[in-house]
């Protein structure tokens, strides 16, 4: 069985070849380094930063998520966006409520999850479709949207981290 040593030890590590769809796949030097970093005693670096880059693209000068820009980019009305993140219509139409912590948190959570999924979904709009409609077996068939509305966005992020590091979906 192949083994991987922790970085910093004098003996080079043996090849790590994970099974992908029943076949062995060779792993490049960068992937080996990433695997070693995950296995090291250093703080875990499994959190994806892709979701955060999508969030930062929607921040205004005050550091708040611009709901208008999010709705426009995803081709939906503000009312549809409010429904998607589990808020009332009045929340996204009143300026004072747009900056409320709950509004900002829900918008940020949605963007983080969509950003993490965008690469393997085929783009941002496809990732949003996954977010809204794809049942996740690990959560009893509930969608990411339903989980975020229930305040369980961290569970979805943990699930995506688990899948990204090779865990079962």
C-alpha cells in the first residue's frame, strides 16, 4: 500500500495514487505537496477560498454585499434573490435593511457556497441552480438553499470541504 510521509522528513515519500472511477491516477508534484500539507501537523488548510473571491467581487465601498449587483449578475429580481436567501421582500427593498447583519450574512453565505461550487458546476449560474435545486443526500435530500434558510450554512460549507478533500458525497 502506498504511503505518504510528512514533509520535512529525510526520506522521500512514495507515490500517492488515489483511485478515480476505478482507475489509478498519477498525482503531480503540486498535488502531492497539497496532500502533505493537509496531513501535516500545521493548521488545516482545507477551506476553499473560491467562495470568498466571489463574495469580495460584490462588496461595495462600505464592505457590504451589494444585493443589486448580485441580483443583476445572476439574472434575477431582488425579490427572487430575497426568496433564495430566505428573506422577506421588504428586506431587499429598504436601504436600512440591506445593511442589517442578517441580510449581509445570508447573502454572504449564499455567495460563498455558490463560489465554491462554480468550478465543478460549470459556472456561477449553474452553481446557483445546484444551490437552489439539487438535493444533498447527506442532509436528507434537502438543498443547500433550504439549509442556508435554516441557518445551517456552515454544515453545507463543511460538507463541500469534505467532498473537495476526497470524501464521499
